[in-house]
C-alpha cells in the first residue's frame, strides 16, 4: 500500500483527497515502463489549476494523480536506460495532466519520458528546481545560442518572484549576467537581490503595453514569464539583435505587437516549451543546472516543503498569487 493524492471530478467539481492505493491501481504506460519509488514532487502554477479545478489542465480521465514533476528511485525497469536503484527525474510529457503524475509515493512512468538525475544534484534540489528550473535553464540556453551572453548587456526577467522567474534570476546571476528582476511584489526585492538580481524594475513599467512600436533599446535580452502586454512592451525595448525567451501567459495569451522590432532590429522571440522538449535537450539543461547552481543557491531559493495532504491548500495559494519562490512536495512525509 502507498499514498497518493487523487483527483476526482463530479459534475465539473474537482475534489482532491489523499488515498491508499496498491501497485495494481497504477495505470499501464506502455512496453518500456519504469516503476519508481517517488521521493519528491513540486507544486507549480499548472498543478494549482489542476488541483483546484480552476483551469482546463487535466486532459486524461479521472481519477487522476496530478503533479507535473517527480524524482524517484527506480524499483523495476523495462527500459534499457534505467536500472533498479537509479535516480530519475520526470517532468513534462503530460505527466500529471494526461498520465498519472508525481503526487504519489509510487509511480509507473514511460521510461522514454525520464532522464537520469545528474551527478551533483540531490533529489531534493532537483524538485526545488523542477519544471520551473528546467524552463529557466532552457530559456538561458536559448539566449546563449542566439548571442546573448553575459557581456551583451542587461537581461530583464519578468514575473521574477515566481518559481521559474526566480530561478532564471539565480541562473543569470550565477553566470555573470547583469539581471534586472521585474516584479510587482515589494516584499520580494531583497529575496531577488539575494538570488543575483542587479536591480529591480517595477512590474508597472511593462504591464500597460508598449508606448510605441519601437521604444528605446534597453535590454540585450529578456526571459518572460508573463506574456500579454508585458511581452509586447519588452519586445519594443530590446536592443538590436537581442532575444526574448518566452514561456508564460500569466498576463494573457494575446500578443499585440508590431513587426518592426523583428524586421528593423532583428529581435528574436524564442518560444520555450518544457513540456515536450526532446530528452536530449532536457539532459543538457539538467546537466547545466547541476553545474551552475550550487548548494548555496538552493539555500537562498525560497522553498517551502509540504506533505501530500497540504497540497490542496497550497494549490489555492499559488493560484491566488500568494506564493513566492518554490513549493517542494515531500511525498514521503
């Protein structure tokens, strides 16, 4: 027997309860399945929407175990890349959306969606990072590959007090970038500076949309977690041949902008998709995360640790914008 957080839906109302299950209750996932003893998961905004039933996140059938992240120890494996005793990370590939996710003490996962935990990264640290850290690292990789290095100039991070935003600030700071953190939370200023932000930019400077199609070129690059008018403003302010890595839509999914930054300044808009990112790319990103962020970084990252039965209340808080940093789910507690 093991414990899992199970979502059930009745007439559109979603209920989350911690239940006792058996291995036979785990869904089948194909011919290359890996059975994991789950150690940690994390709580992301998408998880909050799923658990509270406030967003159309669940694409599989109920009952569903949510949790888009997990790290665990391999118990059984039909996949050639994993042996019993290995530590493996699962993120994306509709984990916790269409297939059972990480809010459980045991999980059966398609081995093709897992990557080995890199040396130098503990299971706990991997879930402090989680999808948020993977997304932030993929964003930094995209900027690097498009010529935005530490010497290029200032890089702005929007939604910087959130999980992915705060990890992006930490990564940029560790790599020697001049990082400007944009937030609407005054109480987060000291936290972001401790993570590596050189200065704080009020969220209000971006959220009303661009003043003109091409504004003064301010930023060498940007990592955008917000979308909407904020992203449109950032695009108008990026310097010649600069790039914006975008992965969020907390400020809206519509983008009202002009082609001028793209065709007159050569600005690049780089979409970051951590959900279906190919595994070779994932491995590169996780290995870079293990190299760039030290134990001291993880100590500075605000990471609240909760048990499975505390997930529903924490999900409400993250949806209501009351969470700073990361929430680690210790499924063994």
